[in-house]
């Protein structure tokens, strides 16, 4: 057997064995901004926003309608080849502040606390998406430009 055949055969065997790996860490993406447990343990009701920010850092999200609710979250998503990604773990920390910018509530949630939300495939009709009679038949009048995109020489 030639050296090329041995190299190709050993490469194929190594590739086949690596495809059978049971190490799920290779296929897991860690997403989000969850502070460490020791930093979360330092949180207390009554702390100021500035102290929370200094301890935990920037939140993953701040509720836009209520600037006094900060959310820190992380998720582990398993992706294997062409299969649908599957969320295997989720961790959420919700901190609500009162009007004095002090911590009023600390809440922890995980994947078991979540709910599956079904997306509706129905469509909502809107006004203005269908052109009227005049727009359909006369809407293009005056829009014709035979030299569109070309620079025109004023001396011509």
C-alpha cells in the first residue's frame, strides 16, 4: 500500500471517529450576559442602581417602557449539523428598581418558568397597500427616464 493511501485512510478513520463524539460542549453556544453567582449573591434589596451596575455590569436588556426594570439573561443552545437548534438551558435575572432608584425586587427564572409562544400566521389587512384606479393607470406618468444611470453631457 502506498503512503498516500495510508494517509487518506487514516484521515477518513479520524474523521469518522470525531463525528461520533459525545462531547456536547462542541455543539453548544453560550449566549447572553449573566453575571457570576458570587456577584449575584451580593445583590440586596435597597441597593442603588449605580451599585448594581458597578457589581453586575451592563444588563442584557432594559425594558423600554419601564427604565426601572433590568434583565440579565443567558442561554445555552445546542446546534448539530442541519438540525433545528435546541435551547438546553436558560437563566434570567430580573431586577426592578423603585422611584428612588433602589432595588425593589430581585427575581430569578430559568427555562422551566418560560412558556412556548405560538406565532400566528394570520395577516392583518392594512389600508393603502392596494393602488387605486388613477395610481394604477397613471402612476408612472413622468417617471420615464431613457438615460437613467448614465451621466449626461450638457453639450449634446
